[in-house]
């Protein structure tokens, strides 16, 4: 029986070892193919080295403690019967225990220390910041690189000393070095020295920990400010210094006990250390805070609040924000937008959020393709003019295959990739409100330069695909619908180097184990030229190549130098910048303070730009912020993994954007830290906040938007912007515009040279305190009787209205609000079409078919600039433009009034009905008239504050619209 058990155990170990080896082996193959094997080996070597250090650093001292206690045991000590019995039981396996116990503790220490390799490597390769903290005068690099290493080292040594102390007592007690006889404790000389010395080392380690704890207040927060405040500087930090000194004295008392054999002084010292800790760490700071700082808080904390302001602005790059006063006029005059003609022509009406369904309707082609729910915004040079564009990659979706088509061969070998980049002009629309595409179709067609449209690497790619085939063999990878000579389908073969080879049986075996798929090993459709593609998400690939980066949450695809690539932004972050307030990307984007503790940091730089080929998955990393000390440090750890900006082509630079995650963090911080005076900050007399998204029902802050525009005194540029409103405590909000932040997102188009103004942050401080904020403008749109009338008509029958992003554009010395209005059919085929545009400037609003018409309505018939959408019904002159046929799916919105809501007394013009002969048409007309009358009555009731009458009128209006819809069928 025993041989069988041993055999089964050996077989089990071998199987487990091979599974482990398969994982290691496939990792080597994947990183080698990616071109970043040095990253993998650096990590493994560092992890293995730290594991070995942890194992030896724990196991060797632990073994020595056990061996010394046993070696120096009293030979003729009289022990209790119980201890004698323990020794007798232990003796047969003593050597095994004496070696096994240290190894057990050593393994625990090894695993704990192995994960600390990034801290060790950054310490060994640290780079100074060249900036010092205001309290201790240390370089910021001390807090970012050195202090985490020193803290980890002290914790490790403290744990080791405690382990040795406990083992010394335990083994000496077992073998008679420490004996308790009645009320007396007898300790042999060797045991006394061993225990006292290890105790002294433990207390000394605590002293070192107290010393390092002096730096904790510099990154701590009291909920209002971050950094060492008056009580910290004048009570807690001196108290920790005293406590560290006291710990050293107590450690010396333990050494004295080792020599003199007197334990009374060390015991008194430990008690005294506890008392000193309570006095210096609790009592005295409480006294200073409550009796000194409390009554004089503003006066005493001003200096430290200023440190918090200055450090936070520096840590997030806000110290370089260019601030300027802006009039914020609210009166509209003819020709007012003449100086802002380029901004007006580039106002993006195509909202990336709702039109995802529209892209799917016109360009998805088949159920096994998909588009992201959040489309991307980019810009392209077309016919010599820069055009803002809304982009989407048509990715493969194997879950969309029919039930009979979901075989392993189809999911893995046939349907391997997506196809094409669908691109639409951001400021144009077709006659029925559909997007105007300049890149679309299958095969790919339009203004984009010739490129390989196959998307083997994307955000929605399958877990793995097997591609490639022998030269001259028949292609089996489905490429796209339609083909040459009237074919219904086109097939292709992957020609790149995108994944590890499956040409050997051993590789096939390894990957069949990795993906738990026997088909990889047994399939006849896998050849010597076959490759396996996996880890295909661009974010995952960049993260693997640069594990020290935090990757932006919104990668986007662009055609660059004849290749479809994903462009990503990488951030270097730290949570140890003194006096800087912490945040997180999750908290900044959602507005939720409870998410700040998730991946929090208080220093952020966009240090790396990365590209991932959509065809072969190749990753290129570019050192973007070469002055960042954290990036410089990691470049020493991973040399030769980053390319210089000089190698970035002009076309790649023309598609680089200012990253959205970084901007969201910066605008969140600027809402508080636009104030640079400590007194003003303390009194919160000018606090700001981000407006809630008026379209999203107030759930979270309004998102920042990309837009080509001209900031005052600057050239037109592709930009990212956000707005600010006053911060009001409680539930109330004063929704007026106080600030407008824009980041220049145009990196230029010259090879290896970043445009001088790229990344420039401009803050407009609005001088006029009566400029409506986004929420107020949305309320005006909603409550305006004329607009409400027309929206009600738009929603009659089988349609519903969806409002797009509310854009805020600084033009004409004021702020222009533009909101596209989409109409979606509620039938089986449902997708939004852009049918109307809401515009506001000051208190003037317009609701028209086109932006041009709305602007002219606002500015007394002459806006002074054209938005370029006045001829939406005409055939586009651009040969690259493709207007898809909306067919019979266009929602019937009827003919709406042309007054755009300017005339508050005008009644809504009902939609025309078919000629009647006493039948349906008159019924529709009558119902619409009743709906209009009910709407007027509802509006009047709201003005009078009579909610009961308003509710009754609302019900009559709803019933009338239903009757109109039924009669119109």
C-alpha cells in the first residue's frame, strides 16, 4: 500500500510541476514574442533574489537562536517532569525540528519579502526630484523612494528580532536555560545574554520605527488639509523623536542586563517607554490641539495650509495653469461670433455616447461584430482641414455567432479578428440626422489612408485565436462580408508576428494545458506556421510591457502611418508626495469620495505614450515626460524599453491627445486648489465644485469633452475642457459658471517635436457672476414653454427624445451652450438620429433644425460665423463623405415650429396631417391642439405653484398625445 501511495504522490507532484512549468514556459514565449522578455526576467530575478534574501535572513538567525539555546543548555539542570517528557518526545526528531522550524518561518518571510522587489529596485535606482519638503528639508525623492524602503526594512528587522526573542525564550525554557522554581525565575548566563541581546535588538528596531514615524504626518490628512500641521510640527514630531531616543535608552538597558544580570532596569525601562509614548503621542498633542490650536486655528495653521496648497498644485501640475479673467457677457448681438469662426465651425454635434447604437445600425453588418458603447473622439486632416471625428473599431464578437456556429473551430480559427475603423465627422449630419461617415464599409472605404483593417488585437477580442497557415494554402480566417467578383464573403490569412508559435508539439501541449483545451493539441488545422494570439487587450499588453504604469481607462484607435494602432496613455504615480492631497482616478471620474482610497495617489504625471498595433499587437512605448523622476528611476530598472520622442512620427503626434483620466484628476483638484491664498482657502469663500451631468440625471460630475476651439488669446486647437460652479454646502447648488478649464490637446504634426502649447492648462475666471451653469441651462431648456411644446411633438407616436452632451464653448466674450437633440424610434429597430439643436447664450435660447439656424436666431439673424450645417439636405460635396440611407426607420417628427422657442407667447404649430375627409387627419389635429392647450395650462399652473392643476394638465396632455398617436397609425 505504501509504495502505491508514494507513487501516486510522486505522479501528483510531477503533474503539478508540469502545470507550473507550462505557465512559466508560455509566459517566456509570450514576452519574448512581445519583445519585452527583459521585463519578465527582471521581475523574476528580482522576485527570486528577494525570496532568497527573505528565506536566508529569517531561517539562518532563527536556526542560530535555536542552536545556541540548545548548545548552551545547562547539563545538569533539574527540570519538571513535564519538560523532561517534552524533551524525550522531541529527541528522535530534534534535528528535523531544529531545521524545519527556521525553514518554515523563512518561507513565510521569503514570500512576504518577494513582493517588495519594486520598492527595493526603485530605492537602488532612485532619482532626486530637486524639490525639498518644507518641514524636514528632505528631497521629495526621499519620501517617494527611500522612506518606503526604510520602513519595509525596519518592519522586517523588527519581525526578525521579535522572532529571535521568542525562540530564545522558548528553547531556553525547554532545555532549562530559563527555569521557574516557585516564585523565583532562574536564568543561565548564556540564556540571559541571548534573551537580553535579542530583546535589545527588538526595542532598537522599535526606536527606528518611531524615528521614521516622524515623517508620517507629512502625507496624513485630517479630512480638511493634508500634511504636518501645527500640532504635528510642535507636538507629535518632537514627541516621536523623544520616543525614539527613549527606545534606544531602553535597548541599552537590555544590553546592561545581558552583562550585569539585572532585569529590573529593563522592565522599568519598558514601562517608562509606554508612559512616554502616552504622554508624547496622546496627551501633549491633545493639549496643544484643543487648548492652543483650537481657539487660534486660522492664525496657527495658515503656514501649513499654504504648504498643502503649494504641494498639491505642484504634485498634479497645477502650478503651471495659466489663469485669465473672462468677461462672460450674457447679451447676444449681431455678428458677435465673427472672431470665433473656427470654433463655431468645429462644434461637435455628434455625441459619442448615444450614437453608438447608430453606428451599430449602419456599420455593424453582422451580429458577430460589435462596437464599444463609448465611442472615441479624434481628429483627422482631410482635404487640408482638421476635422473632429467620432471613431469606433468594428471588433469581432464570437458570442454573437449563431448557436450552430459556436464550434471551437469557428470561435478560434475562423472568426479571429474584427474589421475596420468606422469614422464620422463630428460636426456634420445627414438629411435624416444620420452620421456622415468618412471611413466605413466592408471592405474599408473613405478618406483614411490605406491600412490593414484587420483587428486582431482590441478591447473585445476573444480570449485566444489561432492564426497563420502555410504559404499558398486556402485562407480560412473570415475577413469581411462581400468580396471580389460578387462573392458574399472574403477570407484572409494572418501574415504578421503576433503570437507564440504552435509549430512544435511541445508548444501545443503547453498551450493546451494553459487554456485547458485539448483541441489545441489534437486539431489538424494547426500547422507549423500557426500562431496563438492571446492577452489581446491593448491595456493588458502595455501593462505587461511597463508594469510600473497606471494605464488610462480610454484607449482609442487611429490610423497612423498606414497602420491601425491603439493609442494609450501611461501614468507614473505616487502616494508619498509630502503635503499633497490624495485622490484616485475612480474618485475623480465618479465624484465619489468613498472611492478615493482605491488606488489612491497624490502625485501624477503622464510619463509615457504607448501604441499597440491592432494587426500584430506590437507594443511601442515612448518616454513622454522625460523630466519625471519616477520615470527616470524605472528607466534604470528597465533599460532600453522606452523609445525617445524623436522616434514618434508626425502623424502619430497629430493623433496624440491630452489624457482624459489625468484631466479629470486635475480638474477635481483645481476645484479646490484654484485658491492660492491660505486665508481664502481656510474661509472657503471661493470654493468651487464640478457641475453634475445635466443629461445623466445628476449622477456624477459632467464629463470633460474634446473639442477644437480657440481659447481667448490663443490659436485654435484640439482641446479638452470642463466647467466649474460655486460649491454650496448641503443639498443646495448655485448653478452659475465661475470657471472654465481647458487643456491644449494638440501635440503638433512634426516628427519628434511636441507642439509648444501641448498640455497647456488655461483657466478662465468668469467675472460675471450671473452666467448660467450647465445645470441651469438644462433647466431653462426643459422649462421653456416653446421647447417643451416641440419636444412633446417630437415624442408623439413611436418615438422618444434623447438629449446629447451639453457643450459649453467660450465664444463672443461669453459662453455658448449647444446640445444636440436625438430622436429614437421605439420600434423594433431603434437607434438615435440627430434631428434638432438646442442653443443658449445668456438668457436667449433657440431650438432649430441646424446649429446655423439656431445661432442666427440667437444673434438677431447674424451670428457672424457659420457652423457648416446649413445645407444638411444637400448632397455632400466631399467625395469621402458617405451618408447612410436611414430608409423607413426615420422617426416621423412632423414639421415643427420655426420660431425656435424665442417667442414665449406663440402657440406650437402642430405637425401637418394627411388630407382629411372627416376621418383620421382631423382627429390627429384635434388631439394635438388639446395637447398644446394642456401644456400651456401645465406651464401656467407651475408658475402659480398649483401642483394639483399642473398634474391634471399633465395627464390631459399625455392622454391627448396618446390619442394622436393612435389616430395617426
